[in-house]
């Protein structure tokens, strides 16, 4: 059996499982957002962090790494288990198959070939963008609010978060600071030469908060502002080409 998994967040720099092949490329119709609450890796129930998920956008492309695991069912299941534990543990605390998760299958395009999928049926984990049906979904917010530590979460989440919630600049959990997760993602995307302008903007807003609070001087984080980069534009598709924007 062969399993392909697309990594768009921490899997880019820390897959956490053995794989046989990895390919740099992108998927269509999805964009990164920091709209999910994390209460056990980079945050706590009292002070949830914000972590990355994908949301649909017909005009968007999302760069990342596709990992291939070949072999028997045991190896595939092991890879899946580690993937779940590293990326969406907070949704699997009580059960492995949470009703709020979405496992989608997409076409993956290799860098340099935007017309023909390099791999079809690549597995991607996303989360339901519904603040009513998904208690972990925070939804969009202004950059300043996501970066700050004094912004209230939606009422639907307060039954877990209660009071004193923190956002990216100050949230902290067993795996470290929320801001370091964001900065690592920014660095990883730069390392594959496909920076995400929205990630840079958010990271710079967090740096502003840290500079103002002098958090960086205490913890040694890199708080220098990063320059914006132009968005990557794909070559135009030939007339009559049909694109699956799932």
C-alpha cells in the first residue's frame, strides 16, 4: 500500500515519521489560516494558542511537502498515528476519530508543472471552519488581535478557555511557545523558497507585540521584522483547461 500525506504546517520541518519520498509542490483551492485553537501543544485550556489549518479559497494555492509512505499496512498506520499525534492531538484527546475533523483527498502538483498533478488522492487533514459545530475553530481575526495577549476568544470557546486567554505572542504549552511555532513556519516556508505573505504579516505583528513588551529580550526570540515578499504567480493555464479546485 502507498500513502501520500500533504504537509502544510509543522510537517514541513518536522514530519515525525519515516517516509520513502518527499516532493515539494502545492495544492489548489486552499489557503493557510491561523484560525484553530490549540490547548495541549503550544497552548493550554486556560490560554489557547492559535495554530494553522487550511480553508477553501478557489483562487489560492498552498505550497508544502507531500510525503510518501510505502509498504505494509502496519507502516502506513504507524505513520498516520504519528501524523495525528503531532498535528491534531487536541482533537484526538478523547477519541482518535473526532467528528470535527475532515480528511480530504486532493491533487498535488509538483514544482515546475502546474498543469498535470504529480500525485492524485493525497491525504490532507483540515478542520471544520464552523464556530458552532467545531468548538476549536476560532475563526478569522485582525492581525493585531491574533498577536496580542489581551483579546477575548469567541463565546463558544470560553467554556474551555475560561478567562485570561492569550494569543500567539504569549501563549505557551508543553511543546513551547505559540510564537515559535509561527516563526518556525515562516522560516520553513522561506527554506523551500515559497514564503507565505500572510504568515510573514502575522509573524511581523507578533514581533511588534514582543518588541513592545520586550518579550524577545527575555526569551531570546528573533523579533526583527521580516520583509514582505511578492506572491508567487503560476503560469496561465491553456484555454480550455479544467482545474479541480477542491
